[in-house]
């Protein structure tokens, strides 16, 4: 009985590991029919190894185990392998060869003497050769990465020198510049399907199975403040995330992310965008990070002097990617949110103590997500929403909702959205600014209003007029503004969103 229970336990572990591997492969867009056949092969080989029956363990391994192993290695090479894995794979093979030589190292010879067998020379020699190849491969992988970074730097410098760059405007005004730092590829349901079952674990599983994808922008915002210097709200993605994704994240993180999740042209690099506006990344003194997700934190690597302000709950409990944070760990600042209530928000942090920048906790999308309110010249204000709401239509939170984490986190995110609604309703001079808005509001109106960084009263009124043309006073969508997914004409790649 204990032996049977032990075998059942081993089978359960094998099936769980196999299921996790199948999920990873689906995340990498491996077709479902192929995964079904491959999954059955894995399950059959595991069960047959534990209970070989009349077939015998050797036949099970030959006809099921070997094909399963070859298929596993092939799928790994097809969708997960990266050049940095080569030294590791060679090193593992070297260790296996050397280990196999140890028990076969000596055998009985005629007359009772012992001598090394032929196998020890073959296995040991193969192990040493593979070890040497592993060292050579490590050097090759390092040179490849340096070459990639060198090419990226050359492209970045060319983009900086391209015609049309500006000079910094130094006239004592508060200026805000939207910075489009590339795009991220997401599932349409993840972006717009929060009211259609995309919530919690079920929503995450649907992102694995449903490959109806869209490309959405990733925006950071540069603030040039006459009293408080150069600041950023979020930092977007960096060049390596988009162009050396698997090398940037390493095997553990890239197993759980898509290789092509980010797109970034040289002109969209944060350093390029700052330089072409007349600024230098080294002059940024403060970064307000709405949350720690990597499409908002990637540019931190390029801000050597900035203090990074974020909610401690996100640092302690959020999904952190150390590659984006390893250079700023010693320059973090955590607001206490002890400045009292602010409008509909029960807690707030007056960051500089003069009302110019107010931090508003808005948990839900992440444990410590926060919004940032900036006072503009002439009595207006801008509210940077991060991922509390993705787009202007998401303000109709009872009609359009992004995927939420589920449970209490979903409740908190909806509460934060309601507070944003009340804040906007109470202040006609307040305009929302989004990180991922893929509508006309961002591409046309926000871009036009903040062309020189200072929208003025006329620019703010135009943004509010558009908001009122999209949304009723009761936060419902007016006709013509409901999102719909349009599949790609070619049948592959991201689709697009139409508003009808």
C-alpha cells in the first residue's frame, strides 16, 4: 500500500509539473491541438513508467519516454531557448558526462588487476570537451549582448541627432510632456473584458487561451516644475525590454512572459524623447511611480540621480522585476499618506508640502497603486491615473472595465475608479491623463494640448469638452464610443479597436 501511494504521489507531481509546462507553452502561443497531443504523451509516459504492466519499462521509455523527451526539448528550443542558455546547457551536459564516468571508472581485468575502462575515457573526455565549449559559449553570449547594446546605442544617438529637436523652454511655467515609450501587446479581453469574465484566476487563464491581441501605447509623463525641478510620472519600457527581452529577464521571468510583449523604436526610447525635448535623463530628480509593473518601471535604469517615490505596499507585495529596480534600490522614498483627505480620497500625501503634487492611494491593480495630481498654471490640474483606468472610456466603469485581480483587489480598484469620477466631477479644471489610452483622446487631444507642455485654460477646456462628449454626467458611454475588437486582416498579429 505505501508503494502504491508513493507512485500515485509521483504521478500527481509529474502531472502538475506537466500542466505548468503546458501553461508556459500556451503563453508562448503554441497551438492548442499540439498541446493536447503533447500533454497526452507526457501523461502516458509518466503513468507507463510508474505502472509499465505487460509492456515493460524499457518499451514504455522507448516508445513514450523518448518521444516525450525529444518533443520537450524541441518545444523548449522553439519557444523558450535564448542564446544565454547555451553555456548552461553545455555545462549540464558536461556534468552529466563526468558523472556517468565515475561509477564506470574501473573494472576487473584478467589476473584480478584493475584498469580504467574505455567508457571512462569516452565519457570523461566528452565531459571535458563540453565544459570547454560551455566556457567558449559564455564568451560568445556576452559578445552578442555587447554587440546588441552597441547597435542600440548607435540607433539612439542617430535618433537624438535627427532634425526637429527642441530646446528646453525656461520661462517659469509648469510644463507637462506626454512621452510615448513604445507599445505593449495585450489580450483584448485583458484590456476591455473586465465585465465579461476576465477577472482573477479565470481572467489570467483566458489570457493564455485567447490570443485576440491588440497593441496599446505605454506613456510616461515628464514634468518641468519651476520650483521642484524635473520629474517623471512613470518611466515606460526600456530598449532592452523590447529588443533583448529574453536576455534582459533571464529564464525564470521569460518563462512567464511573452517574447514580443513590447515594441519600441529608437525614437521612442525615454532618453531620446527627453533629449529631443531639450532635457537630459541625468537631470531628472524625482520619479513618481504609480506602481511597480515593468511597463512603468523599465526606464528607471536610465535615471541615475532620481529619487523614486512609490507606495511601500507595492515594493513589499507587488510584482517586482529586479532588472528594472537594481540600480535605484538605494534611492526609494515611501509616502506616509498622512496629509489628510483629498476630495473623494480619504488619504493623500502632499509631497512637497505646497499643494503642487498630491499623491493619492488607489490600490487594486496592484497592492500599492497610486495616482498623482499636479497643479498646473492658471488654476487647472492634471490627474495621472497610471493603471487605475486604462483609457477615457474606462471611466464608464460599469460598461467598460479592464481585467481585475479578483476578490478584495477588484473591489478596491472599483472604489478607486469611483473616487476618480467624483474628483473629476467636483473640479471642472481637472483633466485625466492615462498610461495606456488608445483612443483619440490621447493620440489627438492630449498630444495637441500639451505640445509645448502648457495647455492653458483653452487646452484644458478642450480636453474636458471631449470627455463630456464621450461620457454622460452619470459616467455612461455616449453612442459611438463603445470599444469593439477587429481581427487583423492578415489573420496573424495584433488586431485593432474600433469605437462604435
